[in-house]
C-alpha cells in the first residue's frame, strides 16, 4: 500500500479517536452519562469498528484508550477491552448498512420516559416529526446480554433513535456528530414534552400536518430510514414509524384529548388498563357528572 494511503488512513483514525473523545466529553458535560455509563462507536472501514473501552468515564477519555474490533466483536487492537454493550452496537451495524456511528447514553428526562414506559411518539414538535419521526421504546433487556440487541432489532430498521426500557437511549447516524446530535434531540424533545404535560397537556399536530411535514423531508434533504405509517393500527415497526397524530380535517393543531379516539383505534381498552387524564380533563368530567345528577 502506498505510503500516502497509509498516512491518510492514519489521519482518519486519529480524527475519529479525537471525535469520540469530544462526543464523550459533551455527553458527560450535559449530564447524559454518569460515572462509566454510555458507549460510543464508529466504523473505521467495512470490517472494523473504533469503540469506547469498558469501565471508563466518557468525560475523561483520551484518544489512546479506544479499542478496535471486527464486526463480530473480537478485539483487534487496544490496551483495554471494548464496551460490555458492544453486541447492541454490532446489531445496529448489521441491520443498517448506512449507519456509521452509534451513541448510547442515559439522558435523564428521556430515560425517565423510558422508565415510565412512555414512548416519545406524539406529534408535538415539527422539527422532530421531520427529522427523527418518532422515538419508540425497545422492550426491556438486561444490559450487556444478548437480550439487548434482540430488543433493538425490532426498531432499528425504521428509526434513528429509540428509548431503551428502564435503561436509556440509543441513536445512530451517518457520522459521530450526527448520532450525537440526535441524542440531543431525543433529550430536548423529552424535556419539552414533560413540561407541556405538567402544564396540562400538549397541543398535537394533526395527521394532515404530519403528512405535510413528511413531505418536507426531501425538500430539506433529510434522509429518514422509513416513512411515517399511514395507518398506526396496522403498523409494522420494521417498515415505518408510528406517529400519534389525531385526524382533524382542516386543523393543524389539536388539543391533547383528541388522542383518546386515536388510542382506542390502536387497541381495545381492557378493564385493568390505565387511563391518564389532565387535571383540566378530570375537572370537566366531574362537572359533567354533577350536571347529569342534578338535571
């Protein structure tokens, strides 16, 4: 191999090592990781990955700490072993040939939604609908086991970001910073959703508006892994993204309560199911019941 090519490859790897260090620093500075949490990886070439090592705080890494593995998870070089959750990363790369980097972290608000079992699939922010589409929850799996890649496999074909039940969040991208920025978007969306729900509920984008936003993806050059599902009730998470948006002809924004009809179409409500109401909705129901009793 000509020396110039070797030098170019060496320069590329050197930059990727520095980029992982910077992404790790940002994750730690923003509180998306604590202690030795989280892991980051990037493709070096068709057969090798550069990955964060196990048992290292992501805010205090140095470029020499990284290890190189093949796509079977075997370590090829490095003084330290790869992250114990490498199998989850490998599954992403197996399922998504376009994925060049993967970031896993525990951003507090998004992880709170994951712990509560609440996916970030409501059509609330136009920017999120246009870019990520929706952020589902992968079923709970014991960290560092083969259960985790199996849980991720269900959603990774159609989603660039997902919550991991009782665990954290996972994002992927065309490069390291793209994957990292998607992690920022997931946490930002979660924080806004939490504030809106605390204030009495979200105003949702209608299905018609969601379709308009999906049409803007090509205009802005946004590459999405899958379209938004036209019929959520019969959606396949491997093929499309489920976005909860009420049908409201002629409207672009719809009150939170309009989702009740949509959810009833997604599946029947059982006698032991939980129904969540805002204080405003509960007050209205009580007032209506009192009126019926006195009329």
